[in-house]
């Protein structure tokens, strides 16, 4: 069924493309949100990816590869949005308070904040590959297909992204010396 919709959209059928876009919109937004860590940038990236997809769809050679092609288009749109807006803003969310949090819940929140902070400091290319692997559950071969790179290259980039994330977390965990002060 999707192949038929893709072929119809390739021939200029706007309704077929709208169905494809609606059926994949939430997933695309989820990917962009996780890569960019910003609601507005994610929405812009999804919109940009869909505009590019509509314009470039007639050139897609294999309609069965539509999803990988669309995800690749989205990842490139995320890179563009990240470069366009280098300043990252803090996203503050008000969470409901049900009462005092248990010690384990506080530790969990601290861990999550630490990971979020480290993740934001990675370049968009490394965030993207981590999102494809950990959020979408894609293996190296599938990541390679989405990014249009060999599986070995995807494996290598995933390794370096994990290594960079670990380095940032370890750097954050080291005690810092007060500015201008000396440690004994």
C-alpha cells in the first residue's frame, strides 16, 4: 500500500503525499526533537524535510526505500537547523509535584539532567546517530541506509559518538578547581 502511495506522490498526487506525511509526521518529529533538543527547531526541521521530500520525490529511484530516504532528508534538515541556530536555549518544563520525591527519584532526575546536559554538548551529527540507534533501535546497517553511508562507517560513527558522550560525562564528573584557587 505504501509503495502505491509513494508512486502516486512521485507522479504529483498531493493527497497521496499528504497521507504519507501524516502517517510519518509523529515519528519524524520525535527524531528531530531528540536530535535538536528544541521544539521549534524540530518543527522547522520536519517542515523543511517534508518540503524537500515533496520537491525531490520524483527522483527517488526505489519507492520501497521511501522511509530511509525520508529519514535521511530529515537528518540533513536537522543538521541545517542546528547550524542555522548555534545558540541552544534551555527548555524549562513545569512538572507536577505530587509530594516529596523519594531519594531514588531525585537520583534519577539528577542522572537524567546530567545525560541531557552532556548530550546537548555533542555535535548534531553525533546526536543524530545516537538517536537513530537508541531511539529508533536501528542497527549499523540500517543507520548506514538512512545516512547513505556504509555499515562499517555507521558502526565507527556510533562508536565515536558513544566515546564522545562518555568523555563529556566523565569530564563533568571530575571535581573542578575554583577559579583562581589552588587545590592541595
